[in-house]
C-alpha cells in the first residue's frame, strides 16, 4: 500500500467513525427519552403531546363546544368563543339558555 492509499483509507475510516458516533448518540437519546413518533401511533391522544379536540355545535354553529377525542362526557365539553374556552360546559347549556346554577 502506498502513502496516498493509506491516507485515503485513514480518511474513510475517520468519516465512518464520525458517522457511527452520531448514530450512537441518537440511539442513546432514544433509549433515554423514547423513540421519536410519526404521529400515527395507537393509544390515548394525551400520550402524544398537546390534546386534540373534536368541535361540535348543538345549534348549527351559533354555540361551539370542544371535547377531547374519545371523551363523550358532557361535563368535559367546553364552550369556545373566538378560539378560547369560556369556562362554561355543555352541562350548563340548555338549548341556548344557560343554567346559571351549574
């Protein structure tokens, strides 16, 4: 092996070693914090970051409620006005007559 072939081989090995170090670090992170997801996993939406909601309206869009996906309890449906929750729930709604006692 001549001097140039030796230099080329050492360069290739250094590059390969660097790539292996990066891969090892990624594997260590995955083992520590879990495998990155692609958003298509099965399970509870709460397990995957920000909660996702279903938006519903009992009166054709005049009043809008949201509820977490897979949660059908009326007490968990919250009124939304201008994209923000108002603090009122579906339990308080009665055909657009709000029950002030609940």
